[in-house]
C-alpha cells in the first residue's frame, strides 16, 4: 500500500542535477494518505453497520414475525431511500468545489445519530423510520467519499486505491458480525445490546473523519499531464539577454478566462450525455435488477444448510473474508487489464454462486463455497465500478458522476428486493432464486454487448477531465 510511484524517476533526477538549489520533488504514493484515512473511517463505520446488518434479518423475521415479502419491502424501501439521496449528496459535494468532506461528514453523522434509537424500535413502523434515516446518511456519504478517493489518486492507480479502501471497509464488515456474535452470546438482551454497542462505534468513526481526513483535496498533477512534463526551474532558464526582446510597452494578449462556477444540478444530470458514462449507468442498473440482496441470500443459505439460528450472524464473515483478501489484487488487476471486463466477470462469479445454492450439494462446505464466491463478486465489482466511473467523469463532477452510477444501481437493487420478496412469498425461495439467476445470465450477456465499445484505457485521463 505504501509503495512509492517510481514513474519519471530519470526526468526528476535530471532536473535535480541541473538545479541543485531546487527542492526535491516529493514522490507520490500509489495509495495516498487520504485514501488510508477514509479507509479507516469506513472500517470503523462498517463495524457499526455490520453489527446491525448481521442480526437484522433474523430479528425482523423471527423476532417481529415479518414475512419474507414484508422484509423485502423493508429492505427495498431502505435501499431506495439511500439511492435517491445519493444523487443529492454527490451534487452537493461538487458545489463549491471542496464540500466533499462536509457532505460526507453529514452522512456519517446522520447514521451515527440514528443508531441509539434502534434499541427503542420494537415495532415495524418505528424500525422502518430509523433504518430510513440510516440509509439517508449512507446515501449522502457514499458519492462524496468515492469522489475524494478519485481526486486524491492518480488515474493509473485508482483501481488499486479503491481496492485498498474496500479492503479496509471490508475489514470492518468482517469484525462487525464477530462483535455482534460476541455481544449476543454475552448478554441477556442480545439485540438491544448489539444496537447500543453499534451506536458507540459509529460515533468513533465520525471522530476519525473529522480529525484525519483533509478538508481540501486537489487532483494530483500527474492526473492532468505526463509526469515528465516538468516546468524548468528559474535557475536553468535562459538569462534575460538571450531571451527574445520585446518592446517595453508591449502588451500580452489577455488569456481567455471563464469564471468558475459551482456545478448546477442540470450539469450533473447532463453527464448522462457522455456515452461511456451512460453505458456504465445503464449496465450497472440492468445487473442490479438481478442481484439478490445479501440478507435474502443469507436467509436462503441458513434454511438450505439447516444452520442453527445463533450461527446466522456469522454468515457475512465468509463474504467479508473473501472480499478482504481479493479487493486489492483484483483492483490492481483492473488497472492493468480492463475494469469493465472484470466488472462483468464478477457477475459471472455471482451467477456461479447462485447455481451452487440451487444445486443438490448442501452442508457447511457448500455454504462456505457460496460465501467465497459472494465475496469474490464484491471484490471484482464494487471498487472496480467506482474506478471505471472515475475514468470517464471530469474531476469537477466526480461526486455527481459517482452518484449517478450508484443511484441507478441501488434503485435497481431496490426493485430486485421487492420482486424477490414477492416471488418468495408467492412461490418459495428456491424458485425465486432460479428466476433471478436466469435473469442475471441474460443481463450479463446484454451488458457485455453494451460495454464492448466503452473507450477504457486504465490509467488515462480524458480531455474533458483536463479542461475541467
């Protein structure tokens, strides 16, 4: 993570030799400190969130007696709220140029404030309202956070940077269920105790954001020009007597200047006129329509594998461990090959996982295999999609661009949750998953056809990014 970027070493060495009095150019790290700070915030926050997520499906279905259709409605509405707010969060972060930390902080703070209310939410309407507020906070913070990662990282290393961030985030996802399991085993009022500890951890995440994430994040210089394009220092510029002489009264022509303004909402929506971004958004939404939510998948695994109820909070650990191990390697692989191809391959892995759930193979080994494939799917798609989006969006619209793709994907998954819950109630879980798997196979083939013309060269920056 801390390897320095060694590009253009010769050019910088020549410059230093020619001008010994010039301060040495600091070598930029492949993974900037801003990414590591945001990763720490996400790690702590995910411990808090996953403590709740690990027990919520069982708490709602077994404790409150909600049907699969009702849980699908609850899960879908909460994800839908976060998706709708995400676009507003990205737009607000882009306005003013340096509001990414402010908007992200509001999102993290809102989620932390609603955590103490969870122990009081013993009825479905109250629980729905609290979870909606939590999803609102998540929707506000996601796009600004990803925009800060994009702005702080050179384009050639964005896949790795997002992989490092997602790996740290997933470490929290790995620790959260363990903490929930420990609290459930150690206390009498298990669910309320889990919610209370989660609130304390969420407050710590907000504190780390305030103290360690910089307020202003500028795009690295090598994101807009080649690294060897270094301006000669004054010490090696030709003296005045050998420069072309100019009349003393000569006036330089004025440089064209366009007053900077904050991006308007229509500018953000107008990003969809960019063909590459439009294709990414459409394909992310199409594939999201056939991506079963984690909660439903874990419920299916628990029932198909006949796992005891007290082991249910441990199911996300398999997904998180696989995600943690593969996020950085797959992110680096996406930088070297093709982000869109890896994104599509990740959905192929998810389809294989669905096939294992539907196969006659049952028991603990089958459950573990499905969880490993599930984590591989996230490692190949989550940060990779964000990096692919960053490469086709101007810097001044990074928040809005990330929000557009994320909103399309989240709204599609909201529809999938509603449809899957209804299909489960109408038929059964296996039939619902069979239909979803068939839809995923078709969606992946269509997305591969649509994305075949995307102009993606990992590590490049578009002309529009330079002009922005």
